């Protein structure tokens, strides 16, 4: 993974693969050694500044770069905007501060041993440096149950991830993590007309930040477009704000609405459109590659589509990727106000919201205007009852972008939503409640055939593919058979994995493979280093 490598007290020679379009730079002082391995994109934003008192290094993209560069010693990181991680070192006191941005966009893993404190943007590499080979059973359980970890822990015992709005401070040989920025959803903006206008202003500002950054560097606009509402709105606004060409790409089962609708939207916007069919699911066989790119933080199944898609495109000359990540979780809510912020941090910033951005960071930076700090700060303070079940979202669209409402969303006309009930943290349409309840009971009794529900419905019908594609079925079964012995030190995980592989759906079986892949890669790379 691109990013930082830091050793404090015991110097480490970090390993950097030789790759095109990347650069490595180093800085060292009095027992502190820092390296940065980065893509050769947005280089002016990757500040590397020093005076007699302080040193600063930045990874990522800064939308207010010039302001930061002019006052880098004093600027409060909470006022920074962009997708970034940064390191500040006080040369006089040897105090080191490592910041992740307000939503935790970048990978920063750290560990303290008896010999020193170490940080790396690559989890597996850090585990080897620190001599860690044991896996975290609690984290593995979460991968099996939810598909993601939801907090700062990782697959490797003793290694933690620096999360959203957090800073790691190392002082006098001790490391401490604190929260320098946290979002708040206490109701504030109650006038609906004003809230809609201000939200629209901030959203357009967020989209323009990315467009301007790409055009500053002369990079192409290359953005995903699905059948969902979030990417539709991002692309609608982007098309209004730039005269430069935009290319949209879509990946889905052929002839699914996630294939057919984006084609119509792209044509309406006047964008070039590229489609990558996922039929058959052969891309699910790339277990190790995907697990490596996501650091084992999520079920490899979740980002497998974007991983396959990304390997088929030429990313040279492509700028920041505008995504719609997190839109439904902000503009529409499925939880109560007490748990909204908790869910935002555990699900969106530390959970399954990590998958696709982590894959794309191998090629460029990504950004979702729904995750823009100014948008989040404002919209989260709009009373939850106004955002419930797409009410606020739909009003925003109908008031400012009525052309985007010509297509349905989830089979519903925008502005005319079905009655929903909150059930176990999800909004379930009233008319579907009986059916969903029956499927849930059947699944718990292990007599639920998942493919019956997904055929013709899912853009990625994994179980149907596995039934009809012997290559995929063989690959999943073979990977488990060849590596299941790795679970022997973890008997409870081993038993659960057996049950899932015998009775579970493909998505859950992929979670088992994710764990096996993480263990395997730790062991293989450890052997190589030794």
C-alpha cells in the first residue's frame, strides 16, 4: 500500500517494490526514520516541508493546499480539506504526530513493541517488521458475521488502524491515539428551504473541488456510474460544473438494471460510457490479490467487482475518482439519532465503506462529495426525521435536479416512497415485511436457498453463478480445501468456517476465504523476509 513507513527508536529498512509512476523519499533524525512511497500523481499536494523546528509530510490530495503550505507549522489539521494523511515531527522534542483525515481515507497501521514504535500503510509489512504472526480471533469473527471489522483492530494481533479524525502522538517513547475531529448530529438546521439550499451549495462545492483538482493537473474525469441514486446525483452535478469530457464506467451482470440504467443516464448527460460485464463471477477467484489490496479489513467479496474492473482499465492520466460512497447513509437514514454517528464511524468509515476506495487507491485518489467534511458537518445537523426514508434526499433532487428524477430508484418514483418500518437497523418496506421475515427465519434455520431470492434481482447473483459456473465453484472449494489447515490454531473459527462452507451462501464463504488469505499471506511473506 502506498503511504508512510515510520520507525521510532529502532531503525527499520522498509522494502519498496520498484514500480513505474511511483516515487520514494526519506527523512531521518535522532532515532526517527520516515519513508514515503507514493504514486506520481498530485505531487504538488504531497507537501514535504521543513524548518529548524518542524518537519511535515503529506500523502494524498489537499483542496486548500496553498493555505496549508503558507501556514503549515500552525494550521489546525481539522481545517484541512481533502483526502490525506500527514506526519508532523517536532525536531526539538522528537514528538511525532500522525494524522488520518476526518473520515479516515488512508491506511495507517501502528504497533508498539519492546524495541520501538512502528507505523506503516501496509498491514502485512508492519506485522513482519514487528514479528507478529498470530491472528486476532475477534476480528476474524466479525469478518465472518458482518464482513468487516468496524473498529480500530485488524487481523493481526497487536496492530491497530488509525481511524477517522484520529491522531497518533508519540512522545517520550509512548504512543497515544486521540480524536482531533468528530462529527455531530445534534439537530440545528430546522428551516427546510434553507437546509436544502445550503446542502446544494456545499454539495456542488465538494464536486467542484475534485473537478478543479483534476483539471489543475490535466487529468481525465473517469467516474463510476451505477443504477443507484448516489452516483447518479454525483454525475448529474459534475456534468453541470465542467465543460471537460467525462467518462463513466459501469460493471454489472449483463441486462440487469445496474447495466441498463447507467447507459441511459450517461447518454442523457452526454458522457462517454464504458461497460464491463461481470457475468459468471470468475473475478471472485482472485482471493489473494483482493485481500492484499484491502489489507484484510473487509470480506474480499465486497470490493471484488471494482478490483476486477480496475485491472481492465488504463489508469494513466486519470484523476481523482468521484464516487457516491456513503450517500444513502447521510441524505437518508436507517437508524435512530442516538446510533447514527456510531453507525457512521463503524460502518462507513471503518466497515464495508472501505472496500472500493482501498482498491482504487492503487491507481489514484478517490473522493465522495457525500463524505466531504463540510457536507457531512451540515447535513448531519438536519433533524433525522427530515432525512428519514429519502424524504430530504428526494426533495433536494426535485427542487434542484428534477431531470434526475425521470428514472425510478429501487423501483420507486422519486418523491413517492413506500411506507417503511425500521427493523434491525434497516428500513423495510411494509409490503415486503412478511417476505423478508420468512427469508430471515429460513436462513437462520439453514434451509434458505439464497439464489431463489437473487435471480433477476441482484446485480451480482453470486449463488446463481456458483451453481452454474463450475470454474467458480471449484475455485472457492479448492481454496478452502488447500488452506483450511491454517485455521487449526483457532478452533472456534475453524468450526464456524466448516459450517459456512457446507451450508452458507457464497458471500459468507468468501468471508472464510478472506481469513485464510490473510493468514496465508502473513506466513508466506514472513518466510520470504526470513
